[in-house]
């Protein structure tokens, strides 16, 4: 396509959207109050409904599944001591050195529709030091429990990277030390944060949110375009306050920067959060706390591809490897605002900005159609089918074909004004 034809196409797209989003005074179409009318209705609905969710106990199935809770450091240190005493008694009896661990295989992680999240079955497996297949895991598990006990006894927090570097020759790869942390927290019935081992900061937040972090006052409207790093230790966050009408959950750092630099939250009062891709534990905990404490809706802005929808699903239903902590990590009822496959034609996104789906993309999309939580939402199924039928995907940045500020000046205001989310 020639440069002249691309310009004509872009201009047509801009004019098409602007014609539906007229500027005007307060109360008229195009004004902030008009744009946020549908959002205000959604906010009232969320506040009226509240955020109380069903628990395993509510469904009388607590014994069939395993979930963890926050526990005090001293309590966890004592629990580790009891585990090691039980191991010592087993060795003295001649039964050998082994641990009884929760089973966390793919078949043990299931979606429970009544809870609307993934949970872990209450099954166990044995890992013995005397067995070739598990001797290395038992060794790493024992060493990590020793290190965690030391951290808890001192009342300090360390990162997963710190933990890895205490015994590089044994662990060899950080994935090995990271993996057993989940086994330990699941075995002890505590959240991973309760072990005082945290991940490095990844997620960021900006916008109409104030809170205290370890006693310090934080104002997220004064954090520049980079935003405020979401702390690894969410327990230190208290006294959340906001006048925001919604949370805008953004997949990518580039879109987050555009929104922050344009001060999108000033005209459309919101809180903007990103984990810069695949969501980490701290960002998932933070979003859950924001929704629970502030009771405002969450709207998601992700790429129009299978992985964008997978990211939303991780925030909503949880990830399989952390199924044992889904009650704390998940945020229900996130609305998919965009970019959706149907938006590509609706907003006349130029062909050169659309990407062909790879065989892996198509396989991922087809797999998602078979996920139980996707089947519960016919609108999601419809969007995935559009994607698979056209074999086309697009990134949020495709909107920049109409100008770098099209996302903040046209696309998002129009979507909000029309209440165009699912």
C-alpha cells in the first residue's frame, strides 16, 4: 500500500471514530460526564454487589481441595521445625528421609465453576531422598526450608534472586529454587509471601490512588510517566483511597507509558496498572486488594490475540501453578474493554497493522475455546472465533496508525462512552 493510500485510510479511520465522539460542554455527548456515564453505572453496580466471593467452606468442599492463607512468620518457622522433626523421626525409625508433598500436576489443578477460579485438589505425593528420581528435589527442598527458616527467624524479607545466590552450585538454575518455594508454601498451608521470600518488583501503578506503604504516604498522581513500582510485600500497603471510577488494567508497558504521559487519569478518573506482560504475583495481589478495598470495576486493555485473553484469565481465574493460592490472587469480573478482534474492523484498523496468526497462536486460541471459564462467557467465545476465522491478530500499538495519541484521545473515550466491554 502506498504512503498516500495509507494516509487516506488512516484519515478515514480517525474521522469515523471522531464522528461518533463529538466534543461538547459538560453533559453533552463527548464531555467527560457523558463518556463516563456507562462507567458510572458499572461502578454503582459493583459497589451494590460488593466483592464477597464464595469460598470452599461455603460450598462444603474444603476437604476436597487445598488452599493457603497468610500466616505469621513465627508460626511458619515453627511449622518448618515440626516438618524437620517428623523427618528426623522417620529416619530414626528406619523409614528413610522423605517428604509428603501436595500433588500439583496438571490434572490436580481444576476450574470450579461455582467459585469461578482454579483450585488445587487435596492430593499428596511422596518425595524420598533414597530415590534417584527425587533425591535432588529433596535436597533442594531441605536447603530452601533451612534458608527460609533463617529469614523468618530474623524477621526480614529477601528476594527469590537473593535466595538463589546463597547456594548457586546446588540450585544451578533459579527455576529450581523458585519451584520448591511453591511446594513449601503449599505444604505448610501458607501464602508465598508468608515465607518472606518475594519476587523483584515488576508491576507499576499510576493515577487516582493514594495509600500508605510501610507508613509512608504515596500519591500515584505524582509518579511521572514511569509510575509507582508495586511493592513485592503487599502487606505493607494500607489505607487505600481514591476518587477513581474504574481501574484500567493494561497488558503492556508501552501503552501504560502513553496513558501516563497523556495524564489520561486526569480527564477520566481512573487507576492504571500494568505488570508489563505476564502478570506476576505482586501485581495480582495488588489488583485484588484494590478491587476488594475500593470496590470499583476493572477494565482490561490487552492485545487482540490469544495471549492477551490469557493474561486477563490469569488475573480473573488464576494460574495453574499457583492454584493453591487462587483465593488471594484472583480478581473476579474483569471486563474486556479492548483491543478485541471485532475492534479491528469496527475501528477500520489498516491491513498493514494487522498480523497473521502463527500456528502456535491458532493452537492457543483453539485451546482457550475449550477452557471451562471461557465457555461461561459467550461474548469471549465470539471474539475468539472471529480471531480464528480471520487468522488475524493485532497489538494495542496498531491504534497508533491513526496517531500516537489516538489510544487516549479517541479509542478509549469512545469505548468508555459506549460501554463497549464484555
